[in-house]
C-alpha cells in the first residue's frame, strides 16, 4: 500500500484524500462511463464561448502514417493535368451561396469537390481534411468532419471558391494528402477559366500539417495558411507522445492492453473495450491500492502531459479535471492501438518509435494535493528502470521526417489555432512550431491563438471564420494581427 507516513491514500475501490484535509470518499469503480461519451471535438466542460456537440468519438487520429515509400523524400507527383480528372458531375443548387458544385475523381479513391460561389470575390480556399481511420473497408469519402460543411458554406457566402479532396488512402497519408490537395489548384483554375488572385490553404489536425508542408514547399503558389488543431510540430513529436504514453502505461499497468508500443491487434479494439480496460486498471483494489497514483505519475511526466481541464480536484473522480484526465489517457491509448499496424506497415515493419535514451522526468505535477509530489517524483524516476525500451531504425526515422516535420522555412503568413487542452494533438505542438521557425521568422509569419476549452478541433464555425478573416486581412494589408 502506498502511504505518506501512516496515512493511506488509496484503499480498495475508494479514493481517499486525507493529508490533513479531511476525508472525501468517492466510488472510483463508477468513474468515466461517460468520459468519452462526448465527441473529442466538444468539451464537456468548455471554458469559452465555443459550443458543445455531443456525438460519438470520431475515428480520426494524428498518430498513424500512410505512404508508398520510406525512402522517397518527394511529397508530390508530377504537376497535375486537369484533363485526367474523370467522372465529373456538375450540380446547380437552387438556393444557398453556391452557383455550381463540381465533383469528380482524380485517381482510385481520390474524390474532389469544387464549390463556385454565386458572387466570387476572386479568391480560393483549398482545404485538407483530418485523418480517416486505417481500418478494413473504411470508405474513402468527403465527410462533414469538424463542422466542415458549415465553414465551407459560411466562406462561400463571403464569396470564396472552395476546393477539397479526399486522400486516395486512409491512415495518416501525409504524402498523398499533400499531392491531392496541391492538385486542387489546377482543377479549380480549369473550372474558373482563370487563376484566383489569392489562394489560401486550410486544414484541421493532420490536414493542418499537410497545409503547412505545401506552404513551405510552394510559397509562391499560396498566400496564407489557416491551421486548426494541427500536428504542426511534426509527425515525430506526435508519435513520440503517443508512444511514450503507451510505454509508460505498460510499465505501470503491465499486461492490461494487448500488443506493445510497436505492435497491436490487426482487428482494432473499440473505444468501449479500451475504456473498460483502462478504467479497470486505474481503479484501486486491495491488491492494487496505488492504481490511481500510477495515472497521476503518467500525467505528471514531462514527456506525457495528459491534457485535463483545471476544474475541480483531481482527487474527485466526478470532477471535470479527473474525467478529462482519464479521457486523455484513453484517447492516446485507443489511437495508439488503432494506428500502430498502419504506421509499422508504412515503415516496412520497422519500429517508428524510439525511447532508448529517454530519461523520464517530472513535468508539471498533475496531482490531487501537493503533498503527493515527492511520491510521484519517485515513481517517475523508478519508471526509467521498468519501462520497455525501443529503438527506431534509420529508414523509419527518415520516413517520419519526410512525412512530415516542418523545416521552419516559412515565407507566407500562418494563423494557427489550437484547443488549450487537446487530448489527441497536444497543445505542445504550438510552441514546437514556433521553436522550429525561430524567433525572427515566427515573429513575422506566425500568429498563434489558443482556445481555452477541452477537445480536439473543438471550434465553432464563427471562430474558424473569424480566424480565417484575420489571415485574409493580414495578407491584404501586410500587417500581422496583434493577437
């Protein structure tokens, strides 16, 4: 039993916080049936004006990679010939902002749509979507992801032409996503019979990284980027975070989850299955009285800063703080299990994760009471002896670097917006991008905004449109917004 002096902290299935503060008792076994009952894009306890959208957990993840070669550094194929697009259909809506909608296919499974507004303002938006799940028979589609249809129509009402494409493969298709998104400008120009006077890239999650890559590689072809909830610090950082969460979970709760950091069942576990396993593991029992302490140790480790709302006490399982903390753990582990087979397949069976030299250290304490900090520090130090070590291969490292880690060579304005407590693509991607760009470039070309709520891509349509308008004003005037 873990104790501080002679004061027991965890007994059976009940959490006690004593430490001279009195006893508050909660049945831990009843926790979190609803932890992931909300869409990760909708905080159950938002701290901003952004609204909630309660749906099922989306199968969208920034932790797995899909491309055709580990060694090919080129993200794009030859210049696109609009003549190869086939099976195009044209519809003319009877109402709404669009004069016509053109839909077609540029290759096997690569669907595109061009939206031409009634009153075109001469400008265009090219949108890159987030990741589709790499599960058997998952259809390639143009989904209404991240309130996308509402954003599209709102921008159409302002006169912007809008173009987007599915990727020709599911998984984290950075290479294919860049190619398919870049092809859109040729398709749209052909349809309009002229080039737009300004071209903007926009993307959510993985799509934000795709947009950033295109901006770095083709700065003369695009005028600005809107990155929402993006993996803008790069693929390596995202995979490292998710891998570290899994490695530490296995160290603290051995044998709970199937597979390892670099292997997972070919048939993915459902969210409900992962949730049940995780909740069972973190619930204290007479045999595991310190089970919840291990959760706090993972969350307090510098390499695995699990996001949680600072509302209520982490010692209260009914609080938003505790529930979102557990939700972030489940999120990382679920997507690690879902995405690992695809990642390893794209790296030709080689490890895409490396912690052979990682020294796990104390980060920002995520504990119910300050008196627990020394205990957690000791647990984190001890984890360096118990954690399984993995070694990435050079070709896998090269692949992840190419698809994609930003170079920082940015020549056009970028507006990057992120949820402050994002359980899937942590907020640390934002300072990572600024560091990659360096202070001189970032001060001129990067505007970052945080939204104080919990969720991944949890933004209202108004927030997305206003962020896009800030980008447009910046490009038009040359004056960077102050905030």
